[in-house]
C-alpha cells in the first residue's frame, strides 16, 4: 500500500517523515527546492526532545502515472487552502478511483473543489493540531502540543494507528466536523499572530493580543452553540474555557499557560509566513468562514469580519504587519 504526500511544505514534510518513520511505503510530490533540501534525508523533532532521522525520501519525478509508478492507495493533500484548486489537474493524473484522499487543510471550504472533482473517491478530513517550524535544512520541528486527528475509516485505521508515536501523536475520530471547528477556534489566532509580526508565544503573553483572540473565539462559540455542536478538547483546556483563560490577568495567565499550553518560543503560524512573503493567506477559510457560517444562522460576527478585512488590506499592500496589541484592540473596537 503506497501513500503519496502531495505538498511537502512544513506540514506535508512532517507527515511524510512520520509515515516513513512508521515504515509505511511513501512517495512525495513537492517543489524542487524541497526535493533538494531532503536529498540527504529528513530530520523530525519536537518540543519534548523526541527526534528521528529519516533516510532520503522518494519523490515522484512527474505527476503522471507510468508503468513503473506505484499504485497510490492513499493521497495526503497537504497544500494550503489557496493551492487546492490548482492541484486538481495534477492529482487527477496520479490517483485511481480507489485512492483515498485525505484533506489536511485548515478551516472550512477548501475541500469542496476536491469533492466536486473526485466524486467517486473516498475523501477524508484530517486536522493538524500542532504547528511545525523549520529548524534547519530538512529539519522539521513540531513546535506546539497537539495531535494529528484523522477521520476514522475502517480500511485504513490500522495504518493510521501505526503512525502514532511521541513525535507524531495520532487520534482517530468519528466526529471530524466537531474536531475541525475546535481547530478553527485555535486557528482564529493565526490572523492576530500574522498582524503582530512576533512569535506565537510572545503574542500570547501580551494581554491585548489575548483579548482580541478571546473576542474572536467567543464569536465562533456563538456559532457552534447555535449549531448545537459541542467542541472536543484539542488542548488540555476545554474549548469553552479558552476565551476566559485568554482574558485572565497576565500574571495568572502566564502561570497557567506554563503548565497547560506548551508553545515553542520560535513557533510562528503559516499566515505570518504568507503575509511576510507577500502571498495570499488562508483568511477566507478561517476567520471569514466564521463570519459566513454565522451569517447563515443569523448570527453576526463583526470582529472576525473586521480582522478578515484587515488581513485583505495587508495582502493588497494597503496595510503592514507589525501592529501592536493595544493598536489592534483599538482598531477592532475592543478597547
């Protein structure tokens, strides 16, 4: 059974490394830069000091199948939301109708083109509950707590369970929708981190940034409560507690976070990387998704709408990142 990881950025590279570490036959498709970086192998590590050195992975030379190409049983789609649509043409040359496609994107909406393009294929969702940073060439580091949460699928569950280890905790679920909303609650902080232009841990230690995040999360909880959808714990703390924790006085928050919310000091989110490099972000699938789902239920989410618009202005060159906590809170009308 051959697995193919389509997209070998930080998340894709880490998942590919986890598959190979588990002894699962795995191929990769990624950019030439990533292929060259992994020419001598791949190193995985995490904030708990686990480490694995992986032999050089095998990249498919082209997207097209030929007589020597493996039969791809599972395709892990790990590109960003903004690259899903453009990936479809190449994916169609790789897979068969029996290939299981696992969509690993954040938020909501990016899987729709995949489901439309491949209506006969089994399509699963996975939630990446952790951040990955690059510690050096071909050295990928899981920089926060969290698991790889995969939608349960009887034919593959034993394979998924093989993946589980200290470096890559894996959890199977029969309620992937609730898991996705719980992850989106955490991902709402991505826009704040991108605008702050500082590492995630430093951002969460600023009480003004935390007040903004708490307000964004509270709007999401209004939406999920209206949907009567209880959210699972993706952190040691219940989802409903997170806005309250974010609003605690700094001395108390820092004491509590030290025990329950492990974040590597170097961790940054992908939206920061996108904005700092002048790329389009995933805001439409994250904060804007909360606004859209809320609107369908008759619930207004004005702060998620405002921060979505602010991110768009940065993308268009009309705003810059590096906004302080007090300034961001003021501009969103929280102060």
